[in-house]
């Protein structure tokens, strides 16, 4: 989901404002990783414990 959002944001920045997009895209990646993905991973680890640890070891964060 987050990768799809990044691709949409990237395509919009290429179409309308490349310079602004080059500034916004890294901020988007940082914000989503720090405030959405990492807290989700913590919650999933509490709920699913060892199953999520195994899943996390074989799956990339942004895919």
C-alpha cells in the first residue's frame, strides 16, 4: 500500500513539479516509515509474536 502511494506521488511529481517532488518524496518515505510502518510492526509483533518475526525476516519492509 505504501509503495503504491509512493509511486503515485512520484508520478505526480514528475508530471507537475519535479523539483518539489525531489524534496517531498524522501520526506514521505521518512514519515511513513517512522510514524506508520514501525509502529505497525511493533503492534503486529505483540499480537502474532514468533509468526510475525519469521514473516518479517523473509519480507521486505516496503513491499
